[in-house]
C-alpha cells in the first residue's frame, strides 16, 4: 500500500496561475502585470515572465509531452480539480502544472519554482471568484488581475511547529505546503497542509487552529496530511487525515478524532462527502468505503471488491448516485442498493483514478494515473489525453 511519502508525491504538485477567463493575449498581459506579496509587510516581489509559462498552443486534447516540469508519464497523475463559476474546468497534475478546459480547448499553465518543478496546484474558487492555489512554498490567491501571496507570521509558524514537532522548515525552507481547501457557509476558507496542521482564513488573517487559545485537543492531534475537508449541514468541520489520525471533527474550539478504536475501519482517510441525509461518507486507505450517521460507522463496501481498496475521491452525480474512485479498480457507482464498476474495459483511461469532478451539466470527469483525463456523459467515456498511454 502507498506510504505517506508516496502520497505526498501524488498530491503536492502542479502550477502557476492565470485568469479563469480570457484568451492568450489577455493572459500574457496578466502575467506581465503580476505581483506576489512577500511575507514582509509593505513589500512586494515582482514575478518575471521567465518564471511563468502559459502555453500558447491551444489543444483539443491534452499532450503532456509538451509540458514543462520533471514528471513521470507512467506514475504521474491528474489528481484534483473543480469547475469555476464561468464553467471552466481546472485540474492539477503531479509535476506538470495546471490545465484549464473552457469547453473547447485546454490551456496549460506552469511555473518553475526554486525546487525546479511544478509544485503549485489549484485548490478552489471562493465565493468572490478568486482562485486559490496551494504550493510547496505557500498559499496564493488570484483575483483575475493580481496574484497575492498570503503571508504566515513567523511567530505563529514557530509556535505551531514547536507543538507538532515536524521538520518542514528544513524540508521546505520554512514554507508551508498547502494541499486541500474548503470554504464554509460563513465565508471562511479552511486549508489542509502536509506537515503544518490546518489553517483558517477569515478574509484578513491566516490562522493555524492549533495556535488558537483555548483549543481543546486532549488527544494531541497534529492535523498533518489533511487531504479532504467538508462542512456538514450543522456547521461542523470534518478533516480527513492521511497521518493515522482518522476522521477529525472540529466544532467551536474542540478537536475529536474517530479511529478504529470507535469503529471506523481505517485510521488513514483520503476522501469525504456529506450526503442529503447528513451522513458522512469516508474513503479510506485500504478498507474501502464507510459511512457515519452521527452515531456509528457502517462498512458500505464489505461485500464488494472495494472492501480492501484505497478510495481517492467521492462525488455525487445529478441522479443522486454516489461515485468512488479507486487506486486500482476503476470507478464505482452506488445507487443506494448496489454497486456498478467501470474500468478500462468500459472506456475508462486508467483503472487508477485520483479525482472525480462534476460539471454543472452532470458530466463526470476522471483524472487518472498516467496523466489521463476522461469524461463520462452517463453513457460513454471520452478520452481527452494524447500521447500519455
């Protein structure tokens, strides 16, 4: 099974950034105008054109052989994505930057950071239309005109790192690696990191919740490797930990961890989803799919081939079916009673599927190992990748 370092390679990756709308000329103008705020107050650092590349060759199918970055076409992957308000699709990759699809053509965005690879990835679009990007070198917000680096106070970073005892300052030169995000009903944005716990952004300040005064954390949770975050209908925040802390509940100022000790099948969690009934669906490392109804955990996949599989992504389609992507067994659809399995035999690009992205029109997109990307319209799969498999 995948170890933690391997998972880090899977999820901390891609790109630099550009507009959700507009064509090549507009995008290049945006790059020329771009400034990134430094951690020091009142200071800004110009980003030169040589640091950012926007591929001017529009592609009807993706050809990663043209992409910048040191990535493996066999083991690299399209690992996350979302659809923005303008209906553009954004996808993050492992080491090959970010791609955006406007319904007709793909545009590729990449950047060479100080580690000489594409380690930036799109996380979400907020309610104001800003696109947020997590990187191995911090957090960035793009407002369609300017890229702003959101600073983290050194005093807070030191306090948090003293508590969790990690070595990320040596690994990442003092920076924090952001790998997941979610905006709650009040507008706050929550960010999961590789080794530095969970941060919350209220529109002005980025605060690590472990550094808050009065936080009740009797189990000494470190909140490392938080890969998925959801808010339930009651405003409770749930974190999926890939660092053996299981399913973590955050309510007010208290943190509670649900692990195998209380009935959950695995302490390493990759994906989360809340359904219409308020149940939390949980994708685990190697014990399939579980569901939490607020009182107890149920093994949904116990009688299927999913029972010992890694579940990388969970999504609900327009008909209310719940879909699961897996490490090696394709994608699965659950209608509330039975499962249906879709693999390469049905047209899926690769049986190792890292993300599911739902379009407004109901189409589902699957990002796979081998830099694969395909779309499912309810009947057939369409392959959108070229020269990758």
